[in-house]
C-alpha cells in the first residue's frame, strides 16, 4: 500500500470518530462510563498527528504503530482492545495482502481481541461487529456490503444483554442500548471500506 | 532488592495512593511498591503508560505482583505486561484479588521474602471462586 493511501485511511478513521464522538459518548453514558467518544477521539487524533511517519512504514509496521499509539492514548479498556486489533492485524498481515491474506489476518486479530477482553461473540461487544465483518470478508463481499454488514451487526447489539465490561454490571438494564464499542467498530469499518473503495 | 514488588492500579489515584499508604504503614518499606491511577488526563481510568512506569518503579528480580480494581485496570495491566515484553513479562502477574486486601496481604507475604508464586497465591486466596 502506498504511503498516501495509508494516510488517507488514517484520516478517514479519525474523521468518522471525531464526527461521531458525541454520539459514542451518549451511547456509553447509557450503559457504560460515558467516556468512549472522548477517549476514541483523543486516540485517533494522536494517530492522525503521526500519520506521515506511520504511513512511511511498511503496512504491517504501520498497523502496529497505530495499535501501539491507540493503547497509549485512548485509555479505558478500549485502548488495549482497539490497540490489540491493529497490532494483531499488523503482526499477521503480509506487506502486500490480497483478500485471502487480509481475511486470515483479520481472523487472527479478532482472536487476539477476544483474548485481550476475555470475551466472545454474543456478549454485546465490538466482537459482535468484528465477526460478521470477518465473515463478509471471507465470503468475498464488496466494501459497501462489508460496511453494511458492520452497521447491521452494531444494530443487532441493541437487544443483547451485556456480559463483559462496565455495561455487564447493569445486567438486564443493558438491553435496549447499542454497545458503544460495536458502534465505533462499525464506524471504522465503513470509513476504511469507503476509503479503499474510493481508490 | 530481592523482595517481590507490588504495583497498585486503580481507576482512582486517590484509591491507589490510599492503598499504597496502608501497605507502607502495615508492612513497612522493604517491599518495592508503586501505584498509579487515573486516565492521565485528569479523569478516572487507567493508563498503560502509567502502569508500565509503576512496574519499572517497583521492579524486582524476584518479580512483580499487580493488584487492580475494575475490569479496565486488569485489561490495561495485562497490556502493559505484554508491552514490557519478555523476559521480564514472565515475572509479572496480574492478581485476581480485591485491591486493598490483596495489596496488603501480598506485600506482607513479600516482606517475608516469599517467591512471586507464593505472593500471588496469598492474594488469590482472598478471591472467592
């Protein structure tokens, strides 16, 4: 991937997080501790600030650098979780990945996030978006279809009962609210999918 | 320093510092001890960077036991251990124990010269499961 392309992906990701920061915070206020939007915005702005340096690296190294920066700047449990997603992607992605290489690396990255959060699909977390995205990737879906699958998966967390994270303290009362991490994951998937599609 | 180090990680700097005060008063100064709390931006939360700093401060060749409060503190502590990397990461354990009782009991065990395994086992005994 050319440096300019990676830089554009970073900008797209940071833009969508910034544009939806208040919405993410509102979602998190409903069933979490209310800092998700602010935390994610701080992290992705920190990544944006180093976009040139990161983009100059080979793709796997660039992704690891993004992940490390998120770990150090996002805070909360989201920092390690989103950071692990990018770090693990970088670890397993070939320098010039095709669809199969991307799918395999994405699958490994999901496992890493699940291990970090001691969580699994169906517990009202970001994993509930990552898994359908993985399946859409594996089925050869288009970028647009993958983004739609992510949005639908985020919506599908609304009726779920939270079993991990702060929201799990609420038990039944977590039902009826979208998971903030699922929403931010879907936003990132759409931003990246549309930026790649626009090539 | 050959005693196992103790690191206290709370979402609140006040809780972390207060817990460290209790350890110092009840156990004394021979145990390497460090604490951190807060998200690094003035709010409640935990910071991987701060946890890594606390581990450095309390580092002992005998190892380090970390006591945490809520979920994010545990996730961030595990991330910090991973980022510190091998070989030292093998000598750092995030304990499954209540933060205040766990810190005092772990430090007491450490002050007697116990191994990391013994220190961690003492803390874990406090946790129902």
